[in-house]
C-alpha cells in the first residue's frame, strides 16, 4: 500500500484527540472539512501564551504587553510567508472566512458597487459566500449572476465565458467546494476576470489545508480562509487583500485599535492592517494560527495534499466496490479529499447517527451549500473528508461501518 511522504504513525501521535474512543470504539475522525483536529504544537502555543504572556496588545509599555504584541505580529508575518503576500500589511485577522467575506462586501462592495452592477458567484458557493452578497443586493440593488455546474460537479466554463460581461463588477468564487470537493479552474477564471478589470475574491477555506497557496501567483485581489480548517484554532481567520485596495477601502467596524485620533468632531484611522481590526483581537488564536502555519510548513502542504488524494482514490474505489445503491455527488476530475454521498434507503441523518455508534465521525446535512445540493436533486448528503492524519485502515473501518448501516436500514 502507498504511504505518505511523512511518518504517519509519528504524526498521529501529535494529535491527542485521535487516541480517544467514541462509544467504545477507536475514534475515526472524517469530518475535517468542517474542522480539523489540532496538533500539540498549536495547543501548547496557545497554552503558553495564557500561562506566561497574557496581556492586551499594541500601545502597552509593560513587558507582557510588548511580548504579546510581538507574538501576535509574528503570527501575521508567518501567515504572510505562508501565502506569499507581498507585505504583512496585506494580512488582516478576522474571526474566520465568513467575517472576511462580509468585510469585503460591506467595505469594498458598499463603496464601489451600485444598483444594476453584477456580482458573479458559482453554484458551488458556501452560504458564507452567498448571503453577504444577497444582503448587499438588498442594500444597493446589485444583481447576482450564478455560474452553473456540469453533471460531474465541475464548473461550467462555457457558461462562465458567456456570463462574464462588462456588467460584472466583482467575482467571488470558491477555490474548492466544501460540499463536492471540486477544485475550480482559477488559473483560467482569474485572468479572464482581470482582463475586464473585475476584482476577484477567492474563498480558500477548503483549499488552504490541502495545497500550497501563493496569492501573488494566483493574482487574487482578496483571498480568505479560516484557521480551524488547517489544524489551527476556531474563531480566527484571514483576509488577504492587495495593499492598494485595502488602503482605499473604508473601515467596516469602529472601535479601539483601528483608530489614530478620536474627537467628537472627527476620527482618523490607523494604518493597515489595524484599520480593519477593531477591538481586542483573538491574541491566543492568532498565535495558534501561527503555530499551525509552522506545523503545516514542517509537514509540507504538498505532501499532505498528495496523501489525501491517495485516501480519496482508495475510499472512492472501496465505496463503489462494496456498497450498492451508492451515489457520489461530485466526481470532477480535479477534486480534494471530500466525498459527499447518498445511499438508497438510508437518510443522511441516520447514516451519521449510526456510524457515530461505530466510532466514525462524519458530517451529514446540507453542508451550508443548499443551492448546489438542491440543484443535484438532494436535500442532504453524508460527507467524509480527509486530513493529514487519516489512514487507509480508517477508510476500511468507515466502509465497513457503512455496510453495517446499510444492513440495519434495509
């Protein structure tokens, strides 16, 4: 059997939670697209901050504040290097992908869009990249244009070329579908948009755990992601934006730390990146994100993605060989380690509850992607998604659990 480029057994020992049991069975955690587990390096970095450095950051003159500030800003620099941003000023800390997209919609969008302008999305978007633009539609009277998908879950590129007209003033698109695993063809899409002067936001939440990201090579104007998908803590994410765009955008939230001078007559704002970081930030979580970046760089994003592909190929083959009545939604030729599926005679919720009794954690429901599931004729699916620490043996346990479930329900 194929093995990853890293020592899988040793790597698994870095994740304490993988040693636990669920319902008397060894945990098989296959819900990584929802949130990944955290290595000791991340847990310990956050614990160390709270034990030894806990203080508020920026402007504090005492030692703890200066140490906390240094650690927080070092995390920003780590993220800058991780995604190859041109400057740390282009890295804005947010609460996650959702907040990052809302920030762009309410700051860039409200400042630059008007009634009749079109914002282009794809059929595969997560609700976080749909609802903020619908809210902006109610506020400004903009229009949403949706790129359809093909039967195999790939983006319909012919339709994209037809829909891409001068009326489109912004493109917000996922790099990887959380519901289908499809990888969109950004290398073709972004240059076409740029040729028409259309700014592009890329939702990278489901891409950054699986591959190396270079925002300068990608040429996205905005790139957004969450730490908890990439072995980091919940409650923190990143908005990358090109410096010139961020400089021109008004602040989204007001409060402490995003200001320069405040009077009751007028307020001036802090320089980037702090202009968009109102209030006390998630300091420990930023440090945890920095530790997750260190961990991913040590293991290697490309090595992780290659192993997850092996798991995807193996799991897909085993499921098709051993399960009758199986339908996998999304079999695009280019996809990450996500399998969304339905079984004849078995509701997704029942699959999730029964596999949990066998120690297997997977996701069921609409995955915050109702439009694409409804387009494919289902209301809910079961979904497994892989990470660096998953094994071929866990795939076997998962498939055996599905067979048990099918026997119980039919």
